[in-house]
C-alpha cells in the first residue's frame, strides 16, 4: 500500500509526462475503491488524474492479470 491513495496517480502522471515513459502502458492494481468510494476506471474525457491505461481491483486472479497485461502490451505494438 502506498502512503496515500493519490501516490499511484501522482506517479502515473509523472511517467506520462516523461518522454522516455509516456507511451508505457500503466495498469493500476488497487484495493482501495471500497474504502474511498471512487471508480478509478479510466474514461475518455475523465478527470486529469485518470492517467492509467487500465485499472483492476484487488484481489485479481493471476490468469486475469496476465491476460490484461498481454492486452496492454499488444496495444503498444
């Protein structure tokens, strides 16, 4: 768990602004949705802090996580 629920979004914003990493897909894996009652799913035209490419709520089965990572990497090619 990061120090603050915003830390992951802050890190993803920093990565997306960096020319070296701006095209790197970011998958956010979190378990705080139920605690703060915010849907983090990235949406077209969503808030500025939706800087991740996809979002998954913990717990997630390893095969489901792997499938999502493969999908993100395929988009990058």
